[in-house]
C-alpha cells in the first residue's frame, strides 16, 4: 500500500486553488470572470428554464456570494450578449449563440489541459477522490446552511 498525504482542508485547498488558477487563466485569456463562467453554465445546464431572479439565486448559492453581486454578474452577461432574456411566458434567460460558442471554446481549452494533466493517474484513484470530494462538498454546504448569512459575509462580526 502506498502512503501519501492524508486528505484534509489544506490538501483540498491547494488542489482547488491550482484548478481554479488554471480555469481563471483560461477565462482571463477569453475575457471572462469565474462568476460569469458559472452563471453561463447554470443557464445552459439547468434542466428547467430559469428567469433572471432564479438564475441570480442559483449563482449566489453556487458561488457563495450575495444576490446583489450575482445580479451584477448576470447583468454583465446580458450586456455582453452572452445571455438574453427571451420574451414571453416567464421571460427565461438563455445563452445566446455567442454565449454557447464562448462556452464551447473555453471548455475545449480547459478540458484539453485537464486531460493532459490527469494523464497517468489511475481511474480508481480518480473515482475514489471524486466520491470523497462530493461527500465533503455536500457536508460543507449543509454546514453553511446552518450558519447565519451575516456571519459568513463579514466574519468575525464579534469575538467568538
């Protein structure tokens, strides 16, 4: 049996920071922010149509930011022509052809790099890691739901 670092917040943080830095580099080359990327993905991957308010709410939850900031991000995508509000029943927000093309190009560049970087890591290791990370994310999200929003936004508000 091989030994290595034990999975802990430091190891997770370093891995997430490295992946995020790579994605941010790709997004920066394309002229977009991480939050814009997440909003575009939510709009295209949701099984149901989302109006602007629902897209903003989902973005706020996904990126752990307040709704005001999430709303500004959605506004940026609308102004850039990557998202559009479709008139009619419920006024859903959808990715435009430009938004879908942008998403495809960024994903292609990022996926090529990740595929190359993950090459040689046994699939069993990736499967176990994926399962563990999914479970930890679910637990942390549940913990965050139990905490008052003000404590997350401006912590520490008072000595603990």
